[in-house]
């Protein structure tokens, strides 16, 4: 029997966090190539520090002339991302920072293992394990600590960018300690928020007065009480932010991107990777399946694990765990998810419509727990497999 009464903590980081700046640029590069060619291959990494952004990795288009043309656009893509995030600091400004583009063509040896040919199906872009998770503790079927930590930062970004709170800067981190009773979230024991501010004269108390109404706005009623402990800008001043304050790198916030530590993680990052890379696409598929299992009422919580080998089409294993909350056997769920969805890399891409420029928007505030969008964004958050799963078990 799992614990029913406990406190669990998750953190989120804003789009202006140094690592998230890098995730955003990597996914913007990916979107640019997918916009040109849905089957483009991209594995883009970004590094950012004071007045410098370095972009590297490998890309591939069927038209080599187009590939060279897109290489010339990388500088502007990066600057557009930095400008939209809001960096106009002396030592990290979208106009003046130095952009170094080290992208090169995809390895032919990797391509031959992944590409379909006369005698083989398209294979996975790498080996690895991927996890998906869902829980009925929030309407989005996400763990409450990470879902609301994201919500706080998204709201603060909105009021910063629309001019309501001009004192706030792009770089921020939130952390919520959520109290569970009888296995359900009921309150917040502590709120931690550090946010960059552009006015050096502001104190921690000043920042608290600015952000508190927005935090109260996004949290469920009654979760903040007189016993909730607040830590807002606990170090004092936070004026120097972003890559000028700390170096950033693509893929360093994989727990922020997923379930806030409430579920296992296979270790692979998402941003900058095209959907032949199962680190990304199979993690989306696993979330999709787990969410549909919970939405179907088969369990209150569900973890799905998928595993792959490079160049091999079908998953090597499918594992389900409903953590003692299931209304059907875990083994039957494993068989059902394999039946209702083609879990080959191409099958996942086609089912979820992943060969589209929909990734830049995933780079901050979580890849999961978002609303499916009309153009195919966050398609893995749909619950359209509920009936098929019920029939399959």
C-alpha cells in the first residue's frame, strides 16, 4: 500500500532560465527545418553564456541546397527567440550577443540505421527507455506540484510580457511543496519563488507583494493558508539573470519538462530532437497512453514504459504499472496499449502528427499537462483512445 499522507515538492523554471533559453533555440531550429521538410532530421544542441550563444549538432534535408540556405538562417532564429523571451541586458541582448553556428550534416551511419529501406522498416533513432505517467489528482491528469509550479511561472510571464508588471525580468524559478491527505493534494506547505527584477531598488518584500496575487490566482482555493511558508527572492537582489548570470545548455531540465520527479524518467532530453528520436516521440506516446488509461477509468495512476533499440522498428518491451489503483490487470493494459497504437517510430509520428513545426512552444512550462491545439500542438494530450482501450480489455 503506497503512502497516503505526505508532502511532495516539484520545481519549474521560466522561459528566461538559461537552460530554457537554450531549449527554446534548439526547438526553434527544429521547427524551421520541419517547416521546410516534414521528414527533416535534427539533433540540435545550444549553449549560452554571457553575450554568447553556441549552436551545434546535426541536421539533414533531402535537398542539400535548401540545407545550406537554412544554415544561414540560424543566427536570426536564435536572435528572435532571445528577443521574444525578453532579454535586452547589457551582457545578454538579442541584438548584440555573438551567435556561433556549428551545425553540420547528419551522420550517414546513423541515417542508414534509422531510414527505411527495401528490406527493413524505419528504425528508432537511438536505444533507450521512455516513461509516461498520468494521475487523476488534477484535471489535466498531471501531478499537482509540477502542474501548479508551471502555472505560476506562466502567469508571471504573461503579466511581464503584456506590461502589467514591468518590474519583472525573464529569469525565474518556482517550487511548490504540496501536502497530500488520503493520497490527494489538499494544500501547499511552502512556496519558493525567485524572479529576476529590473529595478535594483526592489526588496524581497516588494517582489512578494507583486507576485503573491498571481500565485493565489492560479492555485486552488484554500491551498494557501496562514501556515504556508513563503520564500520569495530569498537571496535578496536578482537583477543579473539568464545566461549572463549562469550558463545554459539544452536538455538540462528533463524533470521540469516531465513530471517534476513524481514519475520515473528514462534520461533522454526532448528539445532540439526531431520525432524519429524516440527520446522525444516515444516519451510523448507513453504519456498519451498513460493519460488515456487514466481517462478511461482503468486506474487512478498509470506509468507506461517503452524501450527501443537503434534501427529497430518495434519497441522491445511495454510495461504498465497502475500502482495498486487499477481496475484491470496491468498485464491487460500492456496488451491493450500495444493493440490500439502502432508504437514504431513512424507509427507514433503518424498517429500523433509529430512531423510538424510544433515544438518551440513546448520548450518552457512543461511538455505535458497542456491543452491539445488545433494545429496539432500537444497532440499527445488528447484522450481519444479511451473507447479503443475499453474495447481492448
